[in-house]
C-alpha cells in the first residue's frame, strides 16, 4: 500500500543550510510529520523537528510545507498529488536552530511583557461570571501557541526591525482575552495594546486568521474590536478599511 | 573536557506539566529560588491533552456532593488499593485548588448562576468535573504558565530581573540525579537545542515528569512520556509502587497510522455508538461477565431502548467498565475478526442523524475529519485499546510527596507518583491530582530546603560519570545500534507480552526479552552532533524506558490476580488477599536489574473505613479486616463536609 514520494527538507543551522532530497515511503492515511519521523528512523536519525502530541493540540510541530505555515501533524499526505514534491522548511520569521527547529523565544519575551490577569478582590470560590460573558475570552484561550500567526504576519515576517515594537497576533488576542475577561481589574488593555504592543502596525490582512489551526477569528473578534475601541480616542483608517477586506474563503462564499 | 553550566537553586522542579508548574508556584511563593525544567517548550506538556475536566466536589451542580462522596468514588475506582490518605487529601483539597486557578485567570465553563460548571463522568456519583469544553488540560497549562509569568513580572518589578527567583529551562532534559551521601545534591542534563550540559545544584528536587506510555506501540501519550522521573528516582535509590497497573483506554484511534492511539471519547458510546467486528456483528453481548449480567441488556432491542428509557431497560454492553470493553476488543482482534488496521468498528453513523452527531460530538467530528478524513456522520470509526495512564509510580509520603527509599530531598507529584489511584484511575481525577499534590510537593520541598543546615555538594566524580553516560551514544556513533530500532523492539515486547491481557508464559518471556534488550540499549549509537539531535535524545531516553518496563513486567508477573489496570488471563478474578499487597520495585545493588518486594497496603483509618457499607467492603476485604466495622461506622459520623481543616487555600 505504500508508495515512494519525493521530499525536500531544509537541513542546516544558523550558519546556513540547503534543501536535501529524500525518496521516502508514504502509506495511506499518513501526515507530513509521519514522513519526517520515517526519515529520522530510516535515513536521517539526527533530523531535528519539534513535536509533542501529534493530535493538533499542543502546537509544537509548526513548519512551512510547500511554503504554507502549517502543523506537520495536521497536514495529510492525501492533500498532495502523488507526483508532487513536498518541500518542508522551518518557520521563516524566527531564527533557525537546526533543520526544522527555530528559536521561538521572541514569543515568550512578548508574553512576559504582557501585564498578567489582575484578579478582583474576591476570595477563591467567590467568582461569578455568566457563560455568555466568558465565551468571548474562551475563544482566544483555545490558542495552542503554535505561533503560525506570528510566523505568517508580514509586519515581522521579513521585517526584523519591527520585532521590538510589535507583539503580533497571538498577543493581540491575549490582550483582547484579558480586555473581555469579566473580572480582570485592569482597564487599559486596549491602550496598552496600542502603545506598547504595536497594535497600530496591524493592517488587518487577516493572514493570521487564515493559518490558525484552531480557527480562532483573530482579526474579526480580537484585533478589530480592540482597534475600534481604541479609535474612540484615536482615529484609525485601517479599521474602516478592515471592514471592507474579506478573507479569501469569504470572497469565495459570496 | 566539557563545559558545564552550573546553576544553584533552592528547589528544582523536573517537568513542566500541571504538577510541575503548580509545585514551582508553591515553592516560589514560599520564598525559594526555583528552576523549572521542561523537556519541551514551555506550555506544551502532555497535560494539554486532557479533555474531560478536573474532579472537585464543589457541589455547584449537585449540592449533595462533598469530599466524602468523592473519596468513596476514588477508592471504588481504584478497587481499594489506593493509598487512602492520598485519596482523602485529594478529595478534601481539590475544590480549593480549582478555585485558586480562577484567581490566576482561568475561565471555566459556568453554571446558570455563574459558578464553575461541573459535568458527569464515569465513576463519579455526582456531576463533578470542572471543565472548559473538551480542552480543560490546555486551560490548566495556560493558566499555570501565565501565573508563572506573572510571578516573574513581580520579580521584575522588585529586582529588575524577570528570572531572579523563578526560571523556566525549556527544552532541557535531565539524565541523572546527583547525590551527596543519602541526600539529593543536584540534577544533570543537556539542552536539546545545542547539546550543552547543565548542572543544577539544589538540595530539593521535585519530580513531575508524567508517565511511561512511549514504551508501548499504541499509546495516547506524547513523546516525552519515557518514564524519566520513574527511572531517575530508581537510580537515586527511591522505590516505585504498583507498576503493573496501566490504564488501557478501550477506544483509541487505530486508523490512520498517523493518529494511532489518540483517544476517542467515551461519550461516543454514551450517545449511541456501538462496537462491531469485521463480520458486522455487535459483539459486546458475548462479553458481559457474570457479575455484571444483571445490569446489562441481553438483546439489541433492549439495549437500544435504554438510551431513551433508562429506567425500564438495562444498559448496552458497550458501556461496561473500560477494562471489560478493552479486553473484548482485544479478543475479537486476536480471533481474526478485527479491521485491516487491527481494531474494531465504532459505529454511530448508522444509528444517529448527522445533526445529532454534530451537536453532541463536535470535537470528535472534527478530530476524525481533520486527522483521518473520516466523516463520522457517514462512516464508522476504527478503534482499539490504547495505553493511556500509569497508576503506579514513585512511592511517596502521602502528605509531603517525599519519595520513599534511601534518599532525602527528592519529591514527586502527578502521574510520576504512585498510590493515589490504586489499581485504576477515574477520569477527571488526574487534573485534580496534579494540582493537589503538585502544590504539596512544592510546599514540602521548600520546607525541606529551609530545614537543611548545610547544602549538599555534588562530587566531581559523580558529575564526570554523568557526563560520560550522556556522551556514550555519540562516542559510539555509527558503531552503535540505531536507537530507533531498539526502541521499536522494546515497544514490541511491551505491547505484545505486557499489554492489556497478561499471562505467565508471556510475562516470563518479556523478562527474558527485556534482559536481552538491556545489552542493546547499552550499545545504541547516535550519529550527528550534539545540536538538537533527536537520535541522541532517544538513545538517552531508552535506558529510562527499559528500566521502567522491567518494573512493569516484574510486578505484572508477581501479582497473580486481575484488578483494575492489571488483567491476568490465568488469574481472572480479584483476590482479597492480594488487595493487601503493594508491590515495590527498587534498583538492585549492582544497578543492572530490578528487585521486587511485597509490602502491606496501609489500612484505612477507622472513620474512613466507616464511610462505606460493610456489604460493599466485603467484596474487597477479608473478614478480619472488617471485624471492627461497627465501631468504624460510628466514628465516621464525626466527619463533616467542611472537615478539610488539615488544608488551607494557597496564596495568590
């Protein structure tokens, strides 16, 4: 039932590297990460790749497959033509450590700069919230921190210089989550996002939403509402524009 | 010869899942300098996979619930082999530990009056599981992760450094604990990223490394579950308890191969899904054991009526306890009536409308659609048993989490520790276990560090030995055996001979095979350098998997009964004499094998014994054990629902 398929996998480290060619067996029902594992077990035992759960729940195996940011465990081989070469490269926005593993510490730094949940003055067990009120934040808490949105965002993808001032979509929805948390005691989440996280750099192209494996409406439910409410105090033409732009799938649906 | 970073800490926590993070928070709140060592990136631990929820008798949905009911359920689930004190502490403290998460920012699903919602689950008398849809584990990891970040922000505000008092060492693996006489002195390991070595010098170490599932071919566990903490404890002189008890969940995916082992929730069967073999037969009717015959339907017609009229019909046999269903599936496959991928069919498509399935099982629909390209509203699923959880683990003091054995300063919490769940864990009791005993281990590790007069010292000799062990696979290089091949052989042995159904001859064979594998594990080689080299990492994990597998095989051969997560075909019944026996593994004096001994199970305190009816206990206990039951029942009357006095809510 297996067939030989052609893979090109980027191999190298921070000093450079190149695509290497592999012919490898592919069986029915397998995903790209399975093939990477087969390469490790049979041809390249030191091929570096991150992975954990292999079920789309931990967000570890982020990579670029034929140029698209994806989770290796969620990309089925059946989505490629039999004769198609599958090219696997590391996330482009982050520095390469080795092969498919990149240094994603940028994201952990940005997480640290984000002011934490500010609890109300209530004893544990005394918190009361309505389901309808927690649901808005719960959507953002589905985030598995695969950082595909961070990787695809063109504000930093080819613009290293923007990184210090820009936290990226993952942390805009963290800000939105806390902003919408019924009991968070801070009232300046939006202003913080605008002033410290670089929310204004975002021009709502919705690339982040497109690559999100959890289907979180990063732009529509997180970024735009934040921008809109900052606008109360500050005009942002991008908000107006954002409402006129549709994702590819929304256009197709029309 | 080799550069080694050295970092002194008060408390080092190995493992960054729920138990490890909770332990670290507690130790930091106690004023200690804490290192958290994570084999993966921060926030990726296996805890994220937990779906159902955290069991805690908050009584938000049914006010009849309290710690005594939860305690009883836990003991029943474990078939009374549980360490009763752990089950007691767990039941008493779980609500406070869950509420505390809200102060860290967790957002659980709510009841109509705004409290934390609670759901029903197998073995729990009342709705008890705090949850967030079916991603409760992710919520818990993220909440604890964000709490740690907030503590770092506090430290930044007061010291100007985020990592002054609590630091996460991500993608760092510990290969050896280093001792100073009979005390823990440090932990040695490597960074996955660059292969550089690191030595943590610390008087107190908390093991929170999770389970052992990667020794099996089919498992729901992630790559990290290689029994590291179990093996580190053994090599440091501690003991493991009841390693024969492994929970095999009956319904893991078997097709496609990429997702083999991933869980299919029990709710599929609860909502009408049935099991069929390759001949299309609904086979579970052939597997109802005598003790359950009265409670389960004998015909398909009656079984089908139960879903809408449970009061006048008996339950479908698909809803037998997990171990029964798993054994039945196993038998069908062995008899040649399995699917091509080696499972059976779980069919809900032919029994419920697509609308019903989408509404009741949205995440299962997506799981199969996205991972398998199977539409469960149109096609049956292929499923089979999957290795899910190890009940056995490091033998600990129930109150402090201190590891038993010859070594001081070592603590364990979460799946790596043993005793709490007895022979079988109830769903939902794992997430609460992490919180309760993670907190306790952190607290007592901090106290232990405070109480030391002199800091234990790592000897250069032991450090050099650890370095040598870590470098050995690289030094053998291509002359050594491919670690992937050795790993697959180990998985074959455990899957085929120490799996869900066990028998003497096969267990004896497994012990011989594992002894042979010992030589192969000692000779694995890794090519490539030290920089993020998975082959090298696997080579180092293998010796942990091997010794833990030996413990499981030895204990499984010794225990001549069937109980919870240990099924012996040659001893199919539960035996009240065996209920009084814990099996304890230690490393033998030469360090090349496992010693096994029997140890009495601690007897329940009188008032806890009195929480059960005598007639129920008679199924598990000998008459001698029940002689004082009347007095016990009387003393149980003194217990109250608010009697959680030996516990306090932790700091914010």
